[in-house]
C-alpha cells in the first residue's frame, strides 16, 4: 500500500510539473491533416467493412506503421476476421462473426484488423494499448446535394490519425513498456473487429496494462472539459482524471458501457478508458461561440463528414496529446509500482 501511494504521489508531482512547465503540443497537426485527408477521400468510398475502400485504408495504415519502424503483429500487420454478410433486411446491412464457418447463407467478407507494436525500453513484455476503428458506413442514402459517400472524417479517420501521430511521437522517445496500436474494423456493425481481436488476441490480454480508446470525433476547438468513461473504474481512467486535473481541465467520470471498441476488451478483463472531448466551451472561446463552432462542424454519420482544409485541427491535436499523456502517465505509474499479477494493476 505504501509503495502504491508513493507511486501515485510521484506521478502527481510529475504531472503537475509537466502541466505548469509547458502546454506545448506533443503531436503534429501536419500528420493529423495528412492522415485524415487520405482516409476520408471519396476514393475510399466510406471504408465500409469488407469493401475495397476499407482494404485501401488498411494498407495505408500498414504503410505508415512500416515507415515508423513499428513491429508487425498478425499476418504482415493484418488479422483476418471471419465475417459473413447476410441478406439485408429492414434494419439494413447485416454482418456476423463466423469463426467456426457455420453460417451457410450469406457472402464471406474479406476484412481485417491492423496491429503494430513499439517495443518498450525496459519492460517490453507488458504493453499499453491504443484502439481506434478505421471502418465507416460506406455508400448510402444521398443527402440534399446528392452526395452518397459517408466519408467518415470525424468518425473515425480522426481516431486513426491520432493513433498514427501518437505512434510517431513515441518513436522519438520510447516508453519503458511496449505500446500496442490496434486499428479495428467492423465497429459500425457492432464492435465486430474488437470482439474478434479480444477473443483472439495478437498480444496476451493479461499483459495489457491499460487500453486507451479514441473514437469520439474531431473537436473543432481545444477542449477543456472531458468525459472519461471508466474514469473511476480502471487505472487508465484514474490516470486520465489526474492528468485533466493537473491542467485545470474539467473531467467527468462515467461508467463503462458498450458504446465503442474498448468495451470488448473490458469484457475480457483489460483495464480500459474511453476519452471523450466535451462539447464546449473550448479554450479561449465563449459558450455561445463554442456551440456555433460545434454545430458548424458536427456532421455525425452523414455524407458531410468530410475533410476540409479550413477545419481547425488544434482541437484534434489536444485530444491526441491528452491520450498520449495518459499513456505516458500510465507507463510511469506502472514503472513506479511494477505489475505483480498476470494482468497488471487494477
């Protein structure tokens, strides 16, 4: 108990010093712009799970992982997923996991998760994991302009871009523990890729110290308030709460629920946190101006969720930086109080 308390006090001291000394950005907005630009182009046709566009997206992610020198997990970074698409009904597209090849009716889909690893400098057998889904809705009903491609800039090209930018930053100064980056498909169909990876891990679930999930859109301003799902239930959540406090941000803890990929890993015992930016007010802006900015750019699950050159990427940068700081904080905390059981601290 004494060692655990000392570790928390040490971490708080590090975080406060860090917050007071600098609020300089850690990740690169140019990377965020470039990754989101490609992943949300019409060329990818909305990245529907199992589509040609989703294959292009997966290969793009693999290419970036290679360029960063990240280690491949799975078959050349890919984990094929046994999915079958059933005849559509009134609810729309129906896709199911079929690991035992027992579904007779339907069309098999060629779909895969992407995973890569940055080896830690001192305790490489334990990992801190990040998760973001790269699939979206594909092509659907057109909007009033006739656009029928659901590009998914905010949901979730933004999340993928954050993971790639975080990986880039980690390569300049690797943490003590390894870092696992998981890019998942099938989220829009019911967390299918996450469910399969949690049941068929590319890295032992019991050696994941914590998982940070990024799937809450691209905030158009710098958030100073956050919802931390799992904030008072898991160690990554508690670290996220302490970091927010060290910056003077408002953070509200909420209960874990099946609203994104992290939930599948939570179900198999992986300590997980889902960081969600607050709607406003944003830093340096009034509540009314923040709300107008949010409404201007909020295009959830519609064809208008596209990349725009004038989108203010500083909010997405802060989101990525926050997640990176949570990982660094968890790395430091676990180093001060190394895990003694098969699954780390909880």
